[in-house]
C-alpha cells in the first residue's frame, strides 16, 4: 500500500507462528483504591465521578474479539453478582473504554469492585494481544481493584458528539499521498500505455493502482477497499472472502471493515507509518493515565504487526504528512459504517 521504486508492499509470505510477550494492563481509570478514603463527611466530589467510564490501557495491540463485556466484571457486593458494561476499543491508543448502558450513571457513594479477566485457555473470555498472547497478572497494575463513587452529581459538561464523514476520509487519503500517481490511483502516464504509470521521473512503468487498491475516488473505495480482502491478508483457503473470526488474526482481513476499525487492514498499515507519531504531542483523550509514556507503540510491537500480518512497507510511503490526530476522523468514519453517500 505504500510506494517505492523497489516495489510496493511486496513483503515476505511466511507467517510468524510464535506469539510475542504477554499482554499487560499499564494503567486503569479509576485507579485502584480511588475514592476509598472518602467518608460520609467528605466533600461531595470526593471519589470517582458518577459519569465515569472504566478505561484500561494496554502495552500491546489487542485481539479485538477479546475486547468484550465478558472480559471485565464489575460488582457492588460480590463477584458472583457482577454486571456487564459496553466495551469500545481504541486501536490507536490501545485503550478499551467500558461504559454504562445508555446515559446511565453510577449510584452515588457506592463502592464497586472490578475484575479484569485473565484467559487460561483459548475457550475462556479475557483479553489477548493480536497474536494470541494472553493477558498476564504479573504486571505492576492490579487486575482486581475497588473504587468509590462520589456522593455528588457530576458537573454538566457539554461534549458534542464527534462526527466524521467520507469527505474526511478522502481528505486524509489525499493529504497522506495515498492518491498519488503510481500508488493507489488509476491514473496513467502516456509513455507507459494503458493501465500503467511511473512512480517518478525516470522510473520503471508499473501496474496501477497498487495492489488493486484505488483510494482516489469514492467509487474506488467502494469497489476496492470496503469489505475487500487486503492483498497481503489473502492467506485463507478461499480467495477474496473476508473471514469473521479466523483462527489467526489478520487472515482474510478486509481493507475496510465497516463498523470495525480494529479489524480493518488499512488501520494497521497506517499505524505503522514511521512519521505518524513524530508530529503528535504526548497527550490522551481519555481519563486513564499515559503510564509515563506516550501512546506511541514500541518498535518491537510495530515489528510484530509486520511479521504477523501487515507484511511489506507501512502506508503511506514518500513522507506523507500524517499524524495521530489525522487518523481520528478516518477511524470514526469506519466505526460509523464507512458510509459514502454524502460524498456522492
């Protein structure tokens, strides 16, 4: 999906078989014990806000299918009387946010317990990294903790719902250079003939668009990206058919999976862009702490992504001017179902 004179996304075809190190929770919100010091005589804002979500930050990219409501148990008396919250996985920051149903808030001045589930075999619920590595309880952050909700009402904060449409997605493709000639664009150059172009002056003619992916128009996105298996993910027995839950994450993965940015090949190719984090401030959109680090993944984790299923070069090549904030509207558009009607 990237472009270079020596080839575009031609990566090794072998598949890594050994998973990486165990997955760890590196920070939680609420923190363990937050608000437990509060008493009936404490100020009304002592403790965790009644509208707070439970947020977990991980050190590795997750297997999205394990970010389920069964992976976290919340209870007010005993674990046996737990209830479930609604999960939402942010693949960019490696954060899972669990929310109360609807516009619900926690009952005031109540103590709650949280258990983060550790899977002991493949049939049990619990978090895993994308390569199957299980969540470990050996980290510095406890996987079982308690917190106490404030007695007072949370402050009223106007939080307009973020919106993003296909125009934002197309703008990112253009800004990043994904639509440049010789990359994911069907434009031709006269000296090359039908269906072929050059990457740059003096370069060899190449077939276009690269990997059969056309990001230059909404029609190209519809016919070559949405629900279309990525070229380098086509390792399943049946070619071109996306798989829902393959035994190995990344097999037959669609380039854009409407509603699921964490299961979209395009997301991970963009996350591997080397300049993505260089121009991004060290900040987070969540209440959960950064745990002393920026959300930037380690070089080893990016290498594991490449070895596991995103073979070849990151996207885009050629110094595309992208940063982490640029991905937000694209991933929000995918999460909303990747609609194209507004652009047509």
